[in-house]
């Protein structure tokens, strides 16, 4: 089964959304790491800590406060970007866990597809065998999952 795209723009959205699914786990760990770095920088922001030694990763001795502020702003911007592509996927996964007019067992299988394909990077034949469905069925579900992801990402 081939994915049919409505336009070049739709193809681009589809690839972006599917990339967000593939990178979801990695992005969650990046968020954790950046939150830890942010906490470290903010702890070093006290008046006592305004010295060269207290600056994480070294830096310009003459402007430690300004540099720390810029680092905090950079981390906050990166966090906002990562959250903008992870939170919608988390909401989508939660909505799939609830029953919305689709058979609950189908929702569970679609969730398994997301976990096996995008999070565990399984192959289509492995996933088809595990879920006991055809590869064409999986690819149809893939289309639905990515379309749902596009909706949740507001693309």
C-alpha cells in the first residue's frame, strides 16, 4: 500500500509529523537533560554565585551574569521548541487510550503500532507478525496515525 498525498505541502507535513513520532523518545530525553541544565544555571544565579568559578562550562569572566542569562534564554527556547513537538504527541497517545468511536481493541493495536514502529523502530514484517495483521493493514493504520499526528501538531 502506497501513501497517497493530496499535495506537495501535505507530503511535507506527513514527513514532518512522522519524523516527530520517530524522534518522540529522543526529544523527551533532551527535555529532561535541558531541564537539568536549566536548573543548574538558575541555581548558579544567586548573588553569591556571581563569579567565574560558579559559571557552568566556563565563560567570559567579565560578563558572567549576562552570559548566564543568555544561556538560560537559549535553553528555554530549545525547551519550548521540543515541547511543541512532544506535547501534541503525548495528547494524541492519551486520546488513543480513550474510546472515541473506534473499537477499543483497535485503539490498543494502533498504540502498539506506534510503540513498535516509531519508538522501538521495528520492521513492518516484525510488527505484522506481533499484531497478527497484514502489512497493508499496518500501513493503513500508519496513515491514520500520521494524519492524527498532523492534526495534533496543528500543521
